[in-house]
C-alpha cells in the first residue's frame, strides 16, 4: 500500500479548533481531524463520506448527525475522526444516487444496493490500520454503532461509545434496516 501523507494544518470550525492531516491512498484522499495530539488511548470515530448527509444535511440517513456528534465529542474530550472517502457504503456517489432512486420506488437500502449489483456494504477499513500505526495508536475508545468497525478494530478497543441519533420520519426505515439486517447497535 503506497500512501502519501500531507503536512498537518490548523482547521477552525463551528465546533472548535482542530488539526487536519490527509492520507492519499491511490485516488482516495482520506482526512484525519483531531483535537489534541493523538495519544496511546484515543477517542476515535471512523466516518465514511456521505455527501448527501454530511454536506447537504439529508434527512434520509443519520450520517450528518453522527459526524456532528463526533466533532462535538472530540472538541470536548479530544480524539480523532478518520474521514474515509468511500461514499454510499463504498459504492460511490453515482451509484448511491441510483440506489436512492430505487429507494424512492420502495426498496430499502440493502435491496437497492443488491439491485445495482453490490453487497449491502462495500466499505473497507485497511487504511485505518495504517493511520493508527502512523500515529502510534494502540488502544482506542471507538465512537460507533457499526459491528464491522468493532470487529475490524476489536483488539484495539478499550471502550465503545455509542452514537444515538433521534430518528425522523425520513430515516426511520433506514435505521431499522441498519439495526435488524446489518446488526448496528442502535
């Protein structure tokens, strides 16, 4: 795995002041956002890109709210968010929009991905291992409800910090599918 690492830079936000650093993995450019210098036991959120939720504030998912929660948490307690460029559970923006169109016709998120020829979740987390090793992180408190992330980082996890988001009328089925079919701890 050939990875390029940017210089760290200051990033003031509405949640507070952070440091950012980018990790370029082939065409994908991932971002680390951290408060305080990373130390051995790190509060960590692994967040996959969601343009519709993170930037456009879509109500169809809980991604933007999870990111907000994580930034507020890091501002208060310190830690890091690894922002992974793997839109739409790894299927990309174009396919995600096509999956949305299928959801508009009554399919759930998993059925829509399958209809397009994808697994329910195409994401991978290998770059996370590289980033943690780069910073010398051996133990984490993981902000996540996702069993895939918990399994991937199992030996490093000291504590799981749940992210509880209040459902709305647009994402109730989405959250129910995440819980019942994907095992998310909601």
